[in-house]
C-alpha cells in the first residue's frame, strides 16, 4: 500500500491527460455525430452515401490502427499533428461515427406526426430540429450514448502507442522501473473510479429525463 501511495502522484498526473482527451473527444464527437446522423437520415444520396462510407470505415477498422495512421501515416502526405492533437483528431473521428449511428436510430424513431405538428405550428426547419427533434433523440439515445461514454474512458488507454504520458503509460513506466505489477493495480483503480463517477452522472441524467415519460 505504501508503494502504491508513492506512485499515485505519477498516475494522477497521467490521469490529467486521460481526462483531457476524454473531454475533448466528447465535445467534438457528439455535435459531429449529430450532423452525420442527419446526413445518414437524409434522402439526398450525395449526403447519405459519403457519410455511410465514412461510418463504415471508422467502425470497421480498429481505433488503434486509426491512431497510428493519423500520427505516422498522414505526415507522408504533408499533414502533421503533434501527439496529443493526433489523438484528439483520431478519437473524434472514430467516436463521431459511433454517435452518428446511435443518433440516426433515434432520429428515425421519431414519429412523422412530430414533423407534421411542427409544420402546423409554422416552425422553421431549424426550430423543428433544435426544439423538437434533438431533445427527443437525446432522451431516446441516452442509454446507448452512456455506453459509448464509458467505453471512451477505457479506450483512452490506447494513446500510449503515441508515447503520450497518460495514466496507462505512467503505470507501465513505473512497472518497468520497479519490476512490479503493483502500478497496474493503481491504474486499474483509477479507471474504475473514473468509470464509476461517469456511470453515476449518467444515471442521474437518465433519472432526470425519466420525469418526461
């Protein structure tokens, strides 16, 4: 226990990088996922087909491979990111594809009567989307979005491949330096705490929206 306490500051320092990536990914991928969801639900093939191909590529290839491609592959065509920016870019593109499919299902589950009611009320298309469709889609898809949020917490561990000092890499460094597996136990505790906190937050949000049933 004393050893774990001694390496805890290093692990918590790495957890800052983990949380930063988590927040940036959510902030970027959820709005992008909503836009892609409307493109997937659109009747115009010029919008729907490219988005479907993008979603297929992002969901059909491993996130680890995408990280490697963004950081090591894109510089070959002159697009260069630093390590953290490469991680954010790859994570946002990957999770936006998953959120797009989740939100698409939510959009398509909205009854046509909701759109007709909006027309009767003479709402503009933008008002229909922001005031009627998106709030209902958010409530419908909240459990699925919550699952992706928890997965995101754990997927952040993949950025060790880029040499970023996240909690996983800091644990690995301590493990190799001190020849003990105990740092990984500390890493596990941190991830369990993070997923536990976000699970409680998501349950609170779900409980709040159950009021509207």
